[in-house]
C-alpha cells in the first residue's frame, strides 16, 4: 500500500534553481548530521564531488536563501542553520525517499512478531521506534471511536448505583458504574434503555458521544433524572479511549543524548513534555489521517510553545475497528526521510500483519 506524506503547510512562492536547491539540500543535510551551523567553506568542501563552487559563490547563494527565510544565523559571523520554513521546503520539495535496511526491517518484524498480546506489541513498537530513531517513540493505544454499539444495557445495582453495559461490534464489551442520587425502578429503566437502543444501535461511539443530546431530543422522558445523568455523563459512557494508559513512550534517554539538550532549558522542556502525556495525545489526535497516510509537523506548526524546537511525525494504524497513532518527536534536526520510512513500516505492520 502506497503511503501518502502530508505536509502541514505548503511552501508557496519559493522558486529555486537546481544550484540553489542543491546548496540548500546539502546545508540541511550537513546540519542534520553534525548539529553545527554550516559555513560556506565547509559547504564548499562537502559539495566538491557534486558541484564545484567557490566559497564566495556559496556565500551569495546562502544570502539569497536567508532573504527567503529558508536559513538563518545565530551570530553575525556564524554559519547558517535551517529555519522552520527551510525544513518545510526540504521535506516538501527536496528530500529523497528513504527505505529501511533489510536488517532494520527484519529487526522490527522479528521483535513484533514474537509477541501475542496487543499491549506487548504496542509497548515493544515504541521501544523499537526509540532505538532505531534516536527520538522519542510514541505509540498511542487504540481507541474505540470506530466501534459501533450493538446493545446498550442498564442494570440497577442498588438505589444509588447503576451499571452501564455497552456491547460493541467485534465482541467488545465496555462497562462502567454510575452513582445516582434519585430513585429508579426496573420498569422506568427498561423503557428508557429500549428508547436509547433504538436511537444509538449501529452508530459509532464517537458519533453517539458527539450527538447524544440530539439523538434523544424528542424523547418524552428527556428531562427525567436518569436521562439527565446520561447526558451529563456522555463523555464517560461513550468514551473512545481504553482504560488505563493512553500511550507508550520510549527512547527518552537516546533523545536526551542529542547535542540540543546540552541546553538546560531545552532539557527541562523535554522532561516536562514527556511527563505530560495529554499534550502528546492531543497532538496525535488532531492529525486526523487515514491509515496509509503520514504527517510531518515542524516547530511552530504544532501551535504549542513547548514544541517550537521539535518536529513530530505521525501515522495512524487500525486494529479491527479501533484506531490509534504512532509517532516520533525529536529535534527539528532529524533525518526526516529515514524517520518517515520507519514509522510507515511499523504502522503498516501493526495494521496489516498483526
């Protein structure tokens, strides 16, 4: 299955000739490799086997690239580094497609193929992502948004508690207990649950959660305490996330080995990020991709100051009707082509071979 790589924002109005494209490509590649600002001299040496250009010519080109906001410099006499816009143009227009090596593919397949339990596979996938990328490997556990409700049941446990049972397709069952502060009898419960079943059976959890009030708006008992409880608890009853952990994260140690994190503020920032899983879940969920697609977010495109120095690559996967996402968070100075290939292979493995 051919993967689509989605850009987050287009790069309009940037027209570069082959020479300038080559210089920008090599500059970004050098910075990705060494994490040091790139000067005209080192770039000239790096280009010798491909394009013979003098340092003066390269300086002129770099000046033009800087005017286009594709590269910048931290100090007057310093070399250049890519901007967010430069990385975006590189990912959109300059980067060559990469593939995993035979050894890497075999490593992924062997390590994931030896596991049977779903959660073990997701946890191991995050470890593999972290090890092979040097970034923070993320596997979001699948949530039930795509599952349809087969039957909605309500069971009175006591005068103060009721049990909600949701039978979903693929033989999945969700249960939860709600506390009540009102009297309820079996006849009333039966009448209400039969009406609700008529309105929600066959619909997905996500649709029901987003539209429950409208679905039962014409019910003659819509103002009853039990119905009001269901409306107030709709996010809990029709929750699309599994109980327990939402994510598996791995690779923080290797990520912190990157030279970017010699800066104490950046070090603190990534630790804070790792400890705040809800932020990561929100970023993964907002990508809204279909299986087979991949999205790259760079720096400020993530619309969160915590991520200004990072990039996120994310791809969804499906397990039956459930869906989740896998991703990598790392410095903007990451090997995008290799990281995309890695994420694509693991998401495809979980979706099609698991």
